[in-house]
C-alpha cells in the first residue's frame, strides 16, 4: 500500500502480557513492529508469571522504543501521537507501558491515547488489508481471550457478541500441551504435531454447541478435561499415547467450534466480513477451516499475518492512528492502567474529552 | 544544572527540581495505590511552580528502591523514558540513602521501609551520607540483634516498635532530599548507580494455579 504522507504518524506501546511491543504506523501503513518477548522466561513455569513479565517490560522498553524509531526511520519529534494499551491485561505489566507512554507523550508534547487491547487486535488488520469494512465481525482468540466482537466503528463502537465462559482457546492449547509433555507455549507445538495426526481419530466434545446453548459463547474447559482424561486412561492402561492424533483431534474440536460460531454470527448479523486475530489466529488449521467455511458462506475472511496476530505495538499504533484520524479526544496525564477495561470502550478519553 | 528527581519506592509519590544550588520546587503525595496516576501530573506541577520548561532539565535522579515493585517501576519507567526523550542522563539513588540523608542523625542509625508481607527493607548507616550495609529485606524479628540500640528512620520502623523502639523523622522519602543527595554526589564527581530497580526478592514464580487470563471473565 502506498504510504499516505498526510496520515497520522503514531507510535504504539503494548505491555498487557509477556510481549513488550513498540510499533509505528502512518495511517494504515506499518513502518515498524519491534517486539521483545519474555516468553522463554515463562516457559519453565508453564504459563505467564506476572512479576516476571513486568520486570522484563521495564528492562526492554527503552531499547524497544529506540529500535522501532530506527526501523521506521522517523524521528520522535515527527510523531502525531503516542498510543498505549490501557487494558485489559495484567495490571502490573500494563502499568509499565502506560507509565512509559504517558511520559514519552508528555516529554515530546504529543497527545496520548490509552486504547483497548482487544480493539487493537481488530484494528491491526488495517495494516494488512486496508481500512476495516464497517461493520466487521471479529473472532479474537489467544491465550488470554476468546471473543466474538462486532464493530461498526473501531474507535467508538465495539459490541461483544460472545466470549468464553471459562478458559481461553489458547489456554486450552497450553494445558493440553502440558499434559502431553510438549512444553509452553502450546499453540505452535500442537499445530505442528496435529499436521501429522488424524483430526477424526478421537471424537472430543464440542462445548456449548447444543440447541439450547448460547449461540456465540465458547467453553473449552470441558474439552480440556475430556482430552486430559482420555490421555490418562491410555497411560493407565499402559498404552502409548498417540500424540499426533490427540493433538489433531483436540485442535479440530477447538477450531470447529470457533469457526462454526463465527460464521453463524456473520450470517445472523448480515455481516459479509470476518477478521480473525489473536495468537491462536496463527494456527494453520484454524486458518484453513475458516477459509473453507467463509468461502462456502460467501463471507470474506481477513486474517493478518501471524506476527501481527500475536500481541504487538503495531496494533496499538494502528488504533491510535485511527483515533487521531477520526478526531477522538486524547487521554489525560492521569490515565491509569485498567486490567479489566471493558471491550465496549475502545479508548480512554480524558476528563475534558 | 537542573536536576529533576523523583521516587516511587514507598507510599509517597514525590518529585523535586534542584538547580545545582538548592531545591527550587517539590511536591509529595502519599497514596500507595496511585503512583501511576499521580506521578506525571506531579512532575508537571513542579515544573510549573518553578516556572521552568521540561527541556531545561539537564539531569534526572530516580529512587531505585528497594520498595514494592509495582510502584517502584512507575518511577523508574518514567525516569528512563524522560531520559530517552530529553537525551539527558538518568542517575539512580538508593531510596534508603535518601531517607538517611533527610533524617540527618548524628550517629549510627538504621533506615527501614515497609516491604509488606511482614518484612522491612533496611540498611545501617554510620551517618547521613554513609551506608554500612547493603539494602536487605528481612523480618524485623530476624534482624533485632543487628539493629538493637540504634535509632531508626522510616515507615518500616514505625510498623514494628518491638524491633525499632526509637523512631525518628521522616516517615517517607522526599524527592527534595533525594535531589540534594544526588546533586552532592554528582558535584563530587561520583558515579551514581544505573536507574534499575533493587528488587532484592526473586519474583514469585511458581506455576500460577489459575493461569493468568488477560481478559476478565
Ligand atoms: Zn492479545
């Protein structure tokens, strides 16, 4: 896409979980996407340890900002705004990013935009496929979230259609990988094993798909327990666990439900676009099945490249740029991190705004 | 020189400006839960009080703790980011040293701040400028022998009168004292520590029982 020189130049900071992300965009053009991850430090604990993540954010922040500016080839004084994830996320981790963003904006004399992490996951697709269609249906799936969201304006109107009632999809991947002894994070490794397995080998349950169940909510806790029990039964019987088939069948159960509900929501709402974001959007089977079902339903699928699907600063910058472009009020210097910022608030305007 | 000093390692959110000769403006608020919200407005207020612009600042000084981590990181992240944006050096100062400097007791004494979990961050001093021990975190009962008979300074001492019966002012650190101490050390040509936190404890890093979910349920 040609770079529009008049479009707002925004730097975005993301620290809601274990990635320290700093991205720079001009309008809908990606200029830099610098990420420092502490995932290796969490691996031996089998999950993200909040204090470890917060320490790593503080260490990584200044070098990551410097790297992003260098990568983008822009000077900080030319920025039109600074955006930051205000929530939802891990409170202590968010606070590091918010402190950095506020201070940077203040010192540079630029407006500050505290934005919603989930809306950012949707908005990032503008960097890949151009302006978001309005409305857009979004399926966000990661270790922290599993939501179906409908947005008619990403800066002001994001409506939750459904969400997980227990575990996030990515969390289920992590737990099954742990039971299978495949390490953390579970998503990529399950995907790899599943490619050599049979997705129909074991009939694992599809949560919340009964006629009386909520149409757009998800549940992965029952599936997780069923898979763990199945594996334990094999082990108890002294039989070898068919890791590839378990991975493929488990993965199929997850992506079957996700895509089925997403396509149904699109049809019910008369929306002809579906975007999929979040770390689990990197899953190859999810992409393939979504492609197949969307094509059959006449829905256009938009999935950003994997690096833009996982947590990063570019997505925050993308939403910040949209806030600037649409003249949304900036946040003020009292902006605080809100670990449970509702999805219905795409940004946190200041008191005066 | 125009030194901007700040500290968030204790319940106080404290900011001061020092012009190389004296403190020209300062502000302190005690609110352990709102460091993130209060700090930057306090910086703005202090600059306005002094009638100075941020770009006049030539040096930054920041308390590196020890102190509760979440608040401590707000000050360090703010100071580091100011240093980046302004292109000026960021100097670290041990928060206990700033308390000792402010207390200005004549003889040997001890400084103790609240480390929560029934512990204190503490160090022993020969005088206001001379620390004798590395900052440490301990249960007051476990260090009773090492601090016996010494006057004590800080909110940590106030919490445990059995261990610290003789407590002196101040209760909380002030950036004004931190600025004076940093200015004194810089004037002497001393190398100040890097602006990185003194954590003293390892992170609580057992496998979380309930996997930390980013989105509230
Ligand atoms: Zn995310």
